[in-house]
């Protein structure tokens, strides 16, 4: 059962990347031309949302999930690279959500507040709102990397090493590869460790250069 779920995840993430990346790139290119009959304010929000979604696809789907499934223990698992990917993924995910919220508020003002519309719904205000949101979410992503994540490599979800039952990957500080230090990290929010053969995202592998 665990192997079926892993195979389904591998296919799902690959399809998501193959479709999502070109679609978001195409959306950014079309919207950036400014010939869509939309206001400059609306265009700014839509381009920002497409760009944040694209970064989420690249950092989370491609560099984390697909890399972990198809290229376990690659150079992307080295600590500095891993930290950058983690911060980028966290910040882009938060930006994607809050860009949608700010755009929804802009549409609310446009429809329901005609007097405020002329002052608020401008390209300048849109740029200020998007820039502020992006800055705050980026700082939040950096703050979320509390040191533990900075030392954590990307997940190796291709399955357990030979001879193991899939409940864990390797013991703490287990040195299974030359030049690499590998250990499983499955700490929950309460600080306890847990393993489950039915998790959609199996245990994370920490990789640091020794």
C-alpha cells in the first residue's frame, strides 16, 4: 500500500510540474504585454499571483518533491542549498495566498466603494501592497528557518534502503554514504518522533557535508 501511494505521488508531482510551469510562464508573458483589456492595477495583481505560483512549483514541487523522488541525495540536499529552497518555498507559498487576499480586497473596493476606487485601485498602490506583502512573507520564511531546517536536507522519498521495513530510513547521525551524514527527521509539532508507512510524505533525510 505504501508503495502504491509513493508511485501515485511521483506521478502527481510530475504532472503538476509539467502542466503548471509552462501555464504560469505563459500567463506572465501574456499579462505583461498589457493588451488584455485589463487595468494596470489588475494586471499587477495577476502577474504577481502567477509569479508566486511559479516559484512555488519550482521550489516546492520540482526542487523538493520531484528531486526527492527521482534524484535522492543530490547536491540540492546540501545544507546551504536546502535552506535557500526551504525559505523560497515557504515565502512563495505565503505570498501566493496573501496576493489572492489583497487582490480580492482590491476587487471589493472596485465594486462596492466607488469613492475609494479612484484613490486605492491604482498601479502605484498595487505595487506598494504587493511589495510590502512580499517583504513580510519573505521575512516570515527566513524567521521560520530556526536553525533546524537549515541543517535539514530535502526528503528522500524513493523508499527505504534495502533491508528496512519502510518505517524509518536511518538512525540519527547514521553515516550511510561517503562524505554525507544522513538521518531521518520526522519530528512532529510537539517535538516527538513518529513514523508511519502510510504517510503521503515519508521521512525526511538530513544530508550535511562531513
